[in-house]
């Protein structure tokens, strides 16, 4: 028991250090991406930390298995380099017993990954999707910044608000320029007309009966005409309403299956849902298999050092995930039977782990047969 506690402590401490490092790297990269979208006016600044908070489980479910894998490599590699593992083997610690000691903490990590994959991650992604689908965020009101122009790359609309109220619900001195659209397509450049709107105030109003959101402007003018020409239509208005097209960016952020609760995936007969469910279960299964592979790869000596197997380990981990992802896509596209699904990938890597751990012993038993 004392030896098990020592090995488990070495594995978990190394895993924790690696996981925190990888998590900081992954979250920093994603945060910079969201920050660039917020600076460009495509994302509300107030949403950044909420999005990162709800995305944390989906980051952890992929980082934790890799953290455990590298943690076992580093922990056992140090024991081999400092000859502690040699002493343990001399005292009767067999490969089989060491595998058992490795599996116990890996099963605990697998249980945590299971909670993240089956419960926390779908819930978090659904919350992020809800944030993007929120009325204010979908309308684009929260992305406006006082005193700055905002350009919508898709529609070509240029918006400017001189000042926003404290609750960000009322816009003062609004300026909007957009191209006129005819029959669903933008007119040609040679005959392009622009609509210029100036208004004292504006706000976004949601109409539940019509299931739409409208930009309502008050006390302003609308100018319609072609740049360079003298003929313009000028309209003054007390109230001017314009339907806001809902952005479909949020619908493409994540696959729909990623937001569905696991219980609903289990009860569904849709092939895409079955593939998503197998993927979530696969994240749990790969944890102990990776731990066994890391145990086999960690064997080293003084000359080679503890980091000599890091590159082969990374390559195996990447191949494992790529094969799982490919099998998931094959099941979703009905080119692979759901009964086979992602399970054959786990079987292949489990056999590889057994071969790396006990292959030498089995080969020696075959070569040295009793007469």
C-alpha cells in the first residue's frame, strides 16, 4: 500500500502540473481568438469570461487524458532514470502489479473525464450557444462601442453610435449606411444605391408575436441615392423600424449534437447521435489505455534520459485521437456500422498496450520452451 501511494502521488502530481500548463496554453489561444472577435465588433466584450467559463469542461475533457499520459511518462521515467524502478523490480514489483497500480489512478481520472464528457461539457456548450443566441447578442447591440464605427463584413453595413446609455439599451446619435438590396441580391456597382440614416435615438425592440427583432430609430432622416448623383430621396421620420437579420454565426459554432444531453443521445436512433454518444464514451475508455501505453513507453535508463519517449508518446496520442475522430465521422456518414463504431480503435490500442507491456515476456516464453 505504501508503494502504491508513492506511485500514485508521483503520477497525480506530474499529471496536475502538465494539465495546468496545457490548459493555460489552450485557453490562452482560444481567449485571444475571442478577444480579436470582440475587438472587431463581432462579439460582446461582456461575453468573453462567460464563454471561457462554460467552455472549460470541453477543454478539460481533452486535456486531462493527455495530462495523465504525459504525467505517467514523466513520473515513471524519473523512477527509471534514478534507478528506483530497478530497486522496486528487484524487490518483487512485477509488470502486472505495476500495471494495476497505474490503472487505479487512471480509473479515477477516467471517472472525472466521464463526468465532463457526459454531463458538464454538453451543458457548457449549450450555455455558450444560448449566449450567442441571446436577444442582445444576436441583434448586435452589445457589440457596438461608443464613438467607433462598426462594419458588418457580410452585409456591408456601417454603423456608428456617438453614445450608449449605461444599460446599453438606448443609442444616441445613430449613423447607419448600407447598400440597398433588390430581389435578395445586392445591386451591381454601376447602379448601386446607398441608404444613409441619421437618427437622434435608437433601440432594439423584440416582437414576440412576429418572432423578430427590430431596430427602432426616432427623430431622424433617411437619404437614398447613388453616390455621385444629384437625385436623392430624403425622408424625415419620427419613428423608423428596421428588421434585424439574425446572425447564423452561432449556429455554426458547434455541431448540434455537442449541445444535446447524453440521455437524449442514448435514447435516439439517429445515426449522428449514436456517433456522438460513442465519442463521449470513447473519451472515458482511452484514459486507462493511454496510461498503460505510457507505462510501457516510460522504460528508460541513465543514458537515454526520461524525455526520450516523449515524441513517440505524442505521436501515438495524436494517432489515437485522429483514428477515433475518423471512426466517428465514418459512423455519422453511415460508412461504418454503429456496432463496430469507435470500439475497434480502442481494441487496437489496447492490444498495442498489452504488446508493449508483455510482448517481450511472451516472446521469451515462446523462444525458451521446456524440453
